[in-house]
């Protein structure tokens, strides 16, 4: 555990995604960008001197790299508000504010260990998972009011990573059972649960499809596309020596953005790190977007597809995480 406010992935070990070895290079986190990122405009959304985010667990131990993949922040349906997890008073909770950089934030939950967050399709509700002992349960609360919380999951389950369906009628999520993990949904109107397939990180892309992450025989993670109505599954992105996680389809359907571990190079200060990548839905044109030697992860599209919001260690003295925004201009 690197920092006190780091997300507790120990309770949900299936979220530790494995990748190749790394180095112990000294990193200059103070740079907001590097020359390889020319043509990208970066904007810092949060400020580590004002509030401390509940940051992802990214570890480099015994020649392997692991990282957390739950959605720690979310953008609402019209791109005006952001919800994110912060660490305050020894607790992790959700704060909401306007995307105006001068706006003040408002606390929306008053829990102990909030794990992640997502907006409903209409932006009126927040869904999140909360760690309680050895379990993780899904909960709902009003995005404008907060405080009153409805528990969705049964008591003794490990549910996490919620995402609303495109039509807003159900919530997709991952459920851990020991070392196994599978994708489920919760029907809002009936309160019923449905199981779809093995995998984690479900990201709905239509009323009958979602993207998800699966581990291959080399213990690396791949991006898959699942049509749960037709019963078809297709592999989108996989490589032998690296993992790809947190896949999300652009609003126009032309690109998938995801996270992968970038191998270290011979350059001074180089180490294996996390970067943001884009790829076509058919798996072609894999393109690296970020190159900073700090870790970049958890990409989220703006509703108009012009920007990608993401977590990054860049632009800080000690490698603290903030939410950043970059423009997206691939054609």
C-alpha cells in the first residue's frame, strides 16, 4: 500500500491486473507533459493541494506490475458535472462539482470506504460500491442530494465497478467469487439480478453489448466485446507481453480508449508505467496517447467525444494523482 488514501484492492484481489517487469527509475513528476505528447492540450481538473483523491493502487513488486481498474470518477450525461472519490477525515467518499475549474465541490456520501462511482444515464443518481469488512456492496444515492443510501447488493457479496446500461434500466457490475469473477446486472424496475459471462470491467456500448476485460493464459488482460442478446463474443485487443484494461467506446463509436503498461526504455528516468491508448473497435490502429513517465489511467470520454478525462501523476511534486483532461483529435 503506497499511500494512506490508496484504494484497498486487498479486499478484492481479482482487480490486481498483472503485467511485465519494471525498473526503479527516478521520475520527474513535475512536468505536465513531455515532448512526445505534442499536439495535445492538457488541463488539470483537480488540485492535490486542495483535496486528496482516492487514488488507484499501482504497485511494482517482484518484477510485476499491478493496477486498480475501478471507476474512481465519472462525468455526467451532459458533461457539466464530475463525481469523484476523495480521502478526507480517514474516510473515502464521493464529492460532486461542476466541471468549471473554479467551482467548489459538495460531499454526496458520508460513508467509510466508498470504492468507485458512476452517474446514472440521466445524471440524477450515483451508483457506487462500498467496502464493508471482506465484502463490497453496490449502493445508490441521489446525485443532487446525497446522504440517503439504498443498498442494492446482498450483504455477503463482492460487487464493484458499476456502470449503467445505455437505456438506464439496469446496472452492470463485476462480482468476485474467490479467484473467479463474472459480469452481472441489476434490473432497477424489478430488483432482479442476471449473470452474463466471466470477466470484469463491463462497459455498456449499446442495448445489447458491452466491452469487458478478461485474463488470458499468460496472465495478461485482454479487451473483449460481448453481445449478450445474440450470445456472441469477440476479442478486440490482446498482446503477449502486456495488459489492456478499462476499455470505453467513444460517443461516435469510432474509437476505444483503454489503459496499458508501457515497457521501459533505455532513456534516463524511464520505467514501465501506465499510459492511455486508443484503438479502433476492430482492434486496428493501436495508438499511444500519453507518454509521461508517471502513471496515466482510468480514462473517461466527455459526452461529445472531444476530450478524455483521466487520472495522472503528472504536474505534481511527489507523484500525487489528479484528474486531468486532454483533447482527442485522432481521425
